[in-house]
């Protein structure tokens, strides 16, 4: 299965968080790597959408859409920091 980057889920993340999230920084709970979400690896057909760490391939986030509502599991993220608006 081919991986996309975090820009592939920009719209879905915007719907959930109400703001642009591809520039937010996620910290991998598995290896501690910090990366902006745009640089994560995204698998759209996993069941649900799976976002993996580009360094260690651990699952950072899972997005599942059910009944028109997108649920996000962010257990794989140690931290999620929004970009500063300047
Ligand atoms: Zn990692």
C-alpha cells in the first residue's frame, strides 16, 4: 500500500480540529521524533486512515469516520503542538 504524506488528510484534520493542522508538530510516543504532520506517512485504506511516524513507522493517529463524524485516536502522539501564528 502506498503511503501519502500528511497533506492528504489536511481537510479531515481541519474538520476535526477546526484549524490548519499540517503545520502542527507531533511528537512520536514511540521514538520521540518530532515532525510536522505534513511530513508523516498516511495510509488511507488501512481500516480508517492511519498516520505513521516517518522515523519508526509507529502509528501516531488513526482517523475513523462513522455516521458522518470523524473520530481521531491520538494515542501514538506524546504531544501535538499547534504552529504559532505569526
Ligand atoms: Zn517514531
